[in-house]
C-alpha cells in the first residue's frame, strides 16, 4: 500500500475540473498515490455543471487520520459548503494530521473557514480575489501566481491551475523526471510561464462614479494608443490635473497612468491573438512606441513576451501543425 493517500473534498456545486484535473495528474504518476473522494455525504454529488461524481465517503464515516495530502476543490457551491459546520470541522481535523493541505480555485474559502490560513500567503481565482481579501483580512492574498506554497499549505488559481498545482506536488514528492513524464502524458506544461493575468481580461477596476472621470475613462478606451498623460486626460474631464489624479484614483482604485497602461496591454493582447500584425506595429498603435517597450511591459504585467503570448493564445482556424488524414 502506498503511504501517499490523496483525499479530495467535494460538495454540491463543485467545479468538476478542480477534481478531475488533479486526480488525473496523481493517478498518471502511477501507484505512488491512492486517491479518494469525500463529501458531506457519501454517494452522488452534483457539480456546478451538472456532472455527477460518486463520493466513496461522507465526512461522518471517514476518519480524518492517515491522510497524506488533503485537496479541497472549489466551485460555485463553495459559499454554501463553508456554512456546513460538519464539513468545515472535518477539514480542520483532517488538515491537522495531513502532511500537506491544498486548495484549488475557490476551495481556499473552505480552508479559511477551517482556520487554516491565518497569516499565510495564498492565491485563488482572480474573480474571487476581492471577496477573499474582504472576508479574510487575516490572509495574505496574491492572485498573480498560478499556485502558491506557504509551508505545508498549497493553494492554486482557477480550474486548470489545479493541474499545475498537482504537477508541482508530484515533483515535490517524486522528482522532476516523474512530473515531466506526467506532463508529457497529459500534454501539459510542466511549468507555465507567467501568472493569472495572462489568461483573463477581467473587470479589474471599479466603475467611475462621476461624469468627469467617466469622460476620461471613455477617452482612454476609445483610443488606447492616443496621448493619455494627465494633462490630456484633464482636458477630457474638465478638471485640473491634480484634481483628476485624486478623483480618478479614488473612484477607480488605480491612478490614471496605471489604468492607461493596463488598457493598452489588453488592447495589445487582443491584437496579438486576433491578427497577424507585426509586434512592432501593435506597439506603436497602442502607445508603446517600440516593440521593446511593449516587451518589457508584457514581462512586467503578464510574465510573458508578446510573441510567446501570441503563439500560446491566438485563435486560428486550425493548428499550424495539424495533420490531415486523406
């Protein structure tokens, strides 16, 4: 019998890939891992997308001892699940004896409810960042990384990031060669470059509350590559530069220059994935002046070069290396 016993915690409304992705990574590593699924009650558990998964155990019939790695998944049902006192208590008890504790996506909220994250640095899906910061000020939230390790607690970003986390856990246990073999088998990156920001164009700022700031924001989005220094934006807003700087930052949560840069980066991301325009031309069109400036900005904000971003995320009718059978 293996001593690497992995127990996944699921609940009604869980995200199925949070379970099946890491599960496949561990099982693809061979017989070094034994995987089990526990839920509030044994039996069928319906995921947020309607997929039914059978949980071999309920928390009432599975003792919390003897677990090597506890993995708590996320999903839309996590907010209801963390109100389940029996489930949260079981997670706390199981975590106390486990060698490692991990969460995928919003599963971090169950770890927080169990009191396992005080003072720790964690990550989660970018869309849950504000909620986690607001509801758990005792936790240090960093939603840029795809996964974070803080001692024996590992947390990951959304959905497929659970597979990145599982590969890292396999590498920690069995070494890089085994993890690399699993990644090749599942056609995954052993380590993805960059963080979450390269995968989403989020509603990342608050909406402007007043007409002057709204006018400045509209000008930025209408032509990201135009001149948008504080003097130009002040003219759009009809406010003095100092007044606009203060009002803009208060209403949107970021200063004008940072807002402009982010809008320009997102415009460049879209251009890179939807067309064949050279990187140099995209840089000039969206206010970066040179391809080198765009490259440095991409590395700072996204952790990836523009050319690599295009190769990874562009939409094409068919892959360039597709093979046809005739």
